[in-house]
């Protein structure tokens, strides 16, 4: 059962280990199914798989009928068994793929091959070839900020128990690959794999209770334990060593690469993010870092057994050891161990002071807490310097180097948590503060100019609008409590723990000044002649209109002297967030991407004119419809001057698991982001951007925008079609994730959140937000310009990184779509006239887009230029497709009134399985 599909004897031998892993895991899962569920269920699963392959490969109507007949007859118990089987094989195929990526990378390194695209080694080698002076490279790593930011997502609800099983399977596959196992050891390894797969099968995939924000916080923190706490310091060390090898000097790097988080701080549309939840997030961040430090110090104590009878030490280490509360006679000649005991005791006192977190291993005695993480890192540096000065530099470059680097990167706060709220909420809070605290009514009705005047006047005054003697509305009270907590967390963990405040739907200067006023009310903005701001205020421009207006808004903002003074206190760096998701929902794939590009070009000009440093925060989702796609190409495709060593990017949902659950792959993804930022900043590629290119894009954007808006916002019955032909209603009703699917309780597309919008289309395999309108745009251009228009588009694809990346991402998404499977979802729409009227338009545009994409790229089929991804989809499709067919049947039953718990759970399992299989569904 479940051999790797699409096997071809002509495939190079380098693919054979992957096929072998897929066969092995498929055989083990098949045997497990036979043992646990019986031959009948096993045969049913196999027949479902074969019919799904026939349906995909041949569009065979008999296969479709047989599939429908088989699935219609399934009782709820067997339905769940079939869903789980395909979900688990999809997971196992993903594990095998990930291991193969690691295998190929190791083989590349072992063979001494040239560095690969996206590696730091290649980026630095290009820098050396280009003649970059060492001081310029040093300045980049000193001043840069590269920050992937983890955000919660409804599909990323995987239980830790499941993830632990997956990691153990990956470890066992790695052992088979890297170790020369004897026949007996191979048997033992396979038996261990069988145990884990059996455990996986017997483990509940879904949570029993609705996902809470606290669950999402723990999900995010698990990747620190799996990957970030060890791999980020390792990557820093590798880059330091490469810089020395390439002749750019050897010096410890500053914190240019940092992880961030929204989970527990993003309250835009999520009423469950309260001040208690935000405080919990920061406390859990801190205790996660502390637990790691405690464990590493304990292990170092076992390793650093150097005796003063044999080696010498520095005076600084002797003083550190002398301050230790460790008075054991057994360690009086082991200063490193005594010093570590003292460090552990001080760290335990610090942890208790910060959040009352006590380590599992108690300190030997009381000790004073550290003032901050800098002092902790300095003590670790004393150990490293003493080792290096006395013949033990090799020892210092082991675990101690990683721990010291971790202390510098993660501090006592682990990761910066961003706050986010909608501008409309800020308006409500400020209006109430003015009305109650200053007796000034009507703020919300004021025009923009008068709003600014009110806000600037109040910002300059050394007073508060709040009073403990006033009563506030529930919403305003909640917002003020969150701001109070933010100020308290600043005092407890330091400014790095909570450095950013993001304003959703920012469309005016007053939106930023409102947040400044709210920060002043809690002491995070100090008024006066030398005004000081303790938090970055970040506008988020989301809709097409907002993107078109962001340049003028920032120009007006920088013309306000008071705001410029605040910005000076932040080092004259202003961050701007651009929303890929809502702009796509608003204007479609082509227009959103083009308006984002133009907005960046305009922002670069505005910031240069005002001599302000620009940091862009890209609010990308996992799928192409929300700005997703390979990070390396995406960064290099940014407009000239828009990166400049400063970039933040959101990481979401199942993309987090696929990128960061495996430590080696996680480090590789982080390295790729650093390499891309380095190249985009210091080695900007030659951009053959002729004047015609933007003109053509503008013309195509207008056509695509019209086609998209006509379908989504102007077609009667479209909302009904969407809510019936996709699982959007079930995503909302079944409470997938902690955040409501809509901002308001309406059926309007405008009020629907971008994540469930894109997620629903992905699950139904239409993937509409990632391509709709492109075919119409190219066809209109070709009709007007003929062959010369197509030739120009081919030239743009060859020479313009922006356009090439745009089409590459669309290529990937169309390969993951399946219009035949989509037709089965469309059949859920019982109104035949409505179904035909809308789905025929979607189907026609899909074929039109596919035809023109292949014509421009010169490919014979999708993903011809990306054989690795093409192979991956061939391996996974036979196990994702059945989940779609099952989901259609389950939705039909659920909507017909079969609402028993097993049907509900089966739907959730298909949502989970399809998302995991596609790997970037939302």
C-alpha cells in the first residue's frame, strides 16, 4: 500500500532514498491499519486512493462515480478511519520530503560542491567578488534587523503529542540515513518506527476543547524548544566563522536576526486577547527562555570540569568563582563549576523575581538576581574568555558559545511581542477620553485636520486625560487595561519585550497620533521639550486605497515636528507594515501585488526625502493569495532601496510547522532570509526594468482588478456561492482557531477576515485569491498588442525579478489547485443556475490563466521549472485528493442535518489533513 507515486526509472538515483523512505513509511502505516482496523478498512482506503488517482490523472467519470458511491456508504466510524489514514500518510510523506531536503544538503556539503543559492556562504562569496569593503559588511550585520514574526492561524492547531511523534519519526529516518546500521540495528530501527507510527495512529489528532489564545501561545513556543533556542545561536556562529573565512573580519555579531511574535498581543478582532492573556504570553516567553538557560547551565556544569591543578584561569573567573554560594569541598579546585553554580543561583533568583518561575533543579543557595540579561551574558563571557586565554578555546566554542549567544539574542524576554489593534477601536477610546477627561465632545465626528490639532495639543500637555474617579465603557476599560499591562511589562522585562504597536486599517496621520496619546496615558510616551517614545508606532496599510495613499500619509506625518521629535527618540527609524491579505481580498492577486510594489517605491522616495530610515514589515500569509511564496525570491524581488538591511515578515500557520519543526530545515530557512536580505541590501541585482514594464503592469492591473471585483463584489449570488461551495461556514461554526472568522457579524466579504477567505478557497482547491484575473489581464493585453505584447511579457518574466516572482508563485499555486476537485465543491451549491453562472466563470478564468502563464514562462506544464516541488506534489496528491473528496461528502451530510459529533470531528480532521498536505493553505 501507498508506494511513492509517479515513479520513473529515468529519475536520477538521488531521488531513490526519498522513494525508499516513502515506501517504508507507507508499508508501516498500511500494516498498522491492517492490525488496528482490519483488512476491510485497509482495502477501502486503498480503493479510495486508486480512484482518486484515476480521477486526477484521467478525469475518469467512472472513478468519480465509484468514489461518490464508496464515500456515500461510509458510516461515521469508518469515515474517520479513512480520513485519519490519508491525513497521516500525508504527514509521513511530508516528513520523508523534509528528510530528503536535509539529505541532499548534507550530500552537497560533503561533496564540497559550490555553495547553494540562498546560502550565507554564497552571499558572502558574491560580496567578496563584488569587492565589498569589510567595514560595509560589518556595518550591515551591526545595523540590520531581520525578523520573522510568528502569528497564530486556524490551521496550526497541531497537538504537541502529534508533533513529538513526527519529530521522532524524522530522527529515526535520519539514523537510517547517517549511521551505518548493522542488520540487527536496522531491524530495531524499523521496530521503533512501527512503535511510533502505532502511537501516532492511536493518538487523538484534534484537541478536545476549542483552541484558546493560550493554546496558540504554547504552539508558538514549541518551535523555540524544537528549533530556535539552539539553531539561532548556531547560525550566528556559522556566520561569524564564514565572515572570518571570507576576509571580512572576526567579531561577535550583534542581534541582527531575531524572532518575533504576535500571539497573545494581536487583539484586532479577537476579543479573547485580554490584558491577562498578554501578560501570560510575556510570562511564558520569559519562563521558556529561563528553562533553556537552566538546562544548558546544568549541562555545562557537567562538562567544564577543568581543575586549577592543571590549568590556569583569569582573575575575572577567579572572582566569579569566589562569589559563588557553592562551598563544596569536592569542587574547590574546579572554578568553572563553582562559577556556573553561582550563575545558576543568580538566574534562579532572577526568574523568581520576574515571574515567580522556579527551576526544577533548585539552586544550592540564595544569590542576588541579575539586573538584566546583559549582566548574565557578561558572566558567561567571563567563562569563555578564561577558557580561551588558557588553552581551551575549543571548549569555549562548544556549548558555552551557544549559551552565551542565546543570552544575547533571547535575553530574559525570549522574543519581542507585538501589540495590534484596529484604528476604529483607538478612535473610540480617544473620543471617550476627550469627552470624560477634557469635557470635549465630538472627536469622532471631526475632520482629519481638526483631529490632528486636538491630538497634538493634548500630546504636548504634561497631564493625563484618565482619572480613577471616572467610569469608562467596557471596551475602553479593556483597552486601557491592556495599555497599563504593557507599561508594567516594560518595567518588568524591558523595552525589548514589547517594542511595537501596530495599527490595523491606518488611513490617516491621526491614527498614529491617537496611539501616541494612548501611550502617553500609561507613561510609554514622555511629553515635554525632549519628548521620548518607548514603543514603535507602526501603521498597517491593508486595502488597495490604503496602499495608494500610504506615501502621502507618511509624508504628512513626517511634516509634523512633534512626531519627528518622537521619531528621533527611536533612532529616526520608522516601520511600516503592508498587508498582503486584505489588499488581495480587496483587489485580487495581480492588483494587490502591483499596488504593494508601487507603495514600496513611493515609501522609499518619501523616507529618503525626509531622511528617515524605512523598515518594512511584510504581512504575508502562507499561501500566494496572502503574499506567500519562497522567501529568498520574495526579498530579492522587492523594489530597489526598500530592504536596506531592515525587514520583518510574518510566518503563519502550517508554514511555521513546515519551516521550523525540523531543526536543520529551520536553520536553513533562517539562513536563506539572512542571505536574501544581505544580497538585496549590499548586492542589489541588476534590474532590467524598462519604462514600459510599469506601464504594462498598470494596464494589466486595471483589467485584473475589474475582472476580480466584477466576480467577487458585483455578481449577484456570489456570497451564497462562496459560502456553499467552500467550507467557510464550517470554519466559522466549528470554531477552528481562537479568532472569529469575521470582524463583524455579517455575511459581507468585506467583513470576513483574510485568513478564512483564503483558507476556504484553498481547502476547496480553487485557490481563487492566488490567480483570478491574471488570465483576463493578459488576454486583453494580447488582444491590444498582439504578439509584441506577449513578447514583452516574456521579456519581463526573464529580466524583472518582481514579475518573475509573481508568476513563479502563481505557477506553484495553480499546481496545487485542481479544477475537477473544485467542481465537486461547486456541486454543493444546490441552485443549479447560480452554480453554473459563477463556477463557469471561475473555470474559464482558471483555464485562461493557465494557458497564458505557460505561454509567458515557456513551460510545457506547471512547475516544469521547479522539478523538486513538482515531485513533492506528485508524492502528496494521491493522499490529499481523497481528503477533499471525503470533505465534500462530509459537508453534504453536515449541512443536511447530520450534526453528530463524529461528523463534526471528521470535518475538522479533513481541514487539518488538507492544510498539512498542501503546506501553505492560508
